[in-house]
C-alpha cells in the first residue's frame, strides 16, 4: 500500500479489513482482561482514565462524558472499582469540596500494569508476529493507537500503550454499533456482511463469507437472514451443487451500504483519525491491511495444504 496515500485523512475509509483488525484487537483486550482480571472492558477503561487523570482524579460526570455512559452506569462502574480496591472516591480539595473525585489507588495502577501485560501477550498470540516485519507493524500500530485518545496535556506518563489503544478501539466499536442500530436499524454483523458482499461484488458461499470476515458461520447466517428480509441481499443456488448456498448484495443493499459507510467513515474521522499524525495513521492502516492480508494468506495456505493431503476414499 502507498504510504503517502494511507496518510491522507480523506482516503482512510473503514473497509472490512479494518473492521477485522478492530475485532481481533477487541478480542485480545477481552481475552487479556479475562486472564487476570474480574473487571469488564468498561470498568477497565474507566480505571485507566482515572489513573491518567493523576492526583486530581475525575468526577463521575467526567467519566460519563469520556466514555459516553449514563449516570447510573458510571455509578455502578465506580462502585465496582472501589469494591475491588482499584479506585476511591474523595472530596476534591480544589474548587467545590462537595464534589467527589475518583482517584486510582496504588493497587489500581498495579492492576493496570498486570492487565496491560496480559493484553500484549494476547496481541502477539492473535496477530501474526513470527516475522520481524509484521511484528514491527503491530508494535507501530499500537504506539500510534495510543494517541487516538490523547493523554491530558499535563501527563508525562506514556505507559500502557496497548491498553490505551485497544480501549480507544473498543469505544469506537461500541459507538459504531450504536449508530448502526439507531440510524440504519442493522446490527454490527449485518453491516459487516453487507459491506463485504458489496466489496467483492460477486456471490459468495455463506461459509466463505464467514471465513473472510473471521466471524462464526452461524452468526453470519443469522445476519444474512436479516439482510434477505430487508431485500438487501439475495440468495442463489448452483445447478451443479444444490446444497451450496450463495449470497450477493442487491442494488438496494449496495445503495444502503454506501450511505451507511459514509456515516461510519465520518465517525471514524471524528473519533479515530483526527488526533493522529499522518505517520500514525499510516501505522494503523498497515495493521489494518498489510498484517491482516498476510494472516489471510497464511490461513489460505494452511487450508490448501490440508486439501493437498486428501486421498481417494476406498470402496
């Protein structure tokens, strides 16, 4: 991919390859958390935000605005952090003493370090990093992703980049889901299926579509059923293989996908790209295209190797 082109903000569109990378990153975050923590993604994100706010901490209103959460959800989140000993509510010494701030405790900082190490381990497991070139791309994309949501200007602590990058991506993912449901009445997986069908512009087997998107076949089948009901996707059969089921986007589906994509790309410009330098955008673009393409090629080679071992069945 042309590095100059990927650095241009107007050319950065969230195609299916980006969303695959985002899902893999989100999976690494969840898996890393599950290995060492009882917190969920939202609670961990709040803890990281509070930690980087420093000695002044954050009010619950601050946390709600940063993470787009309702007040009752923020209260429950802070309650969970306080019960775990990772954060505490204290009255602010600056300004209005009636307002409580949420501060990270030493145990909270230690827990962030533990989770971050676990997340990094998951990233190296999930993404192709056996090759030094692809490892460097992953590491550069994580360093760049840590700047999606910049630290407070007064902060001098640049640690936990993997957590910061993946938490930013998880928030963007949640925002995309909300917009898809509110504006287009489609699920995240329905959009991804429609997006990929429009990209290839040719009928695909359900299993092939699932493999290309790295989504379980039953999940894709349910998504396709919904798309068929909306007449955005058609099903096809082959006279040579009546058991095979193919699907393709309709003209109406292609028009709707284009409109949705414009909204998603506008959101990405506001939440994902705007705080990044051209070099940082390029680093994430490479993770979204070069690394994922290499991973797909490797998996295809493995499938082909398995097919090459087939022998005729006796009898």
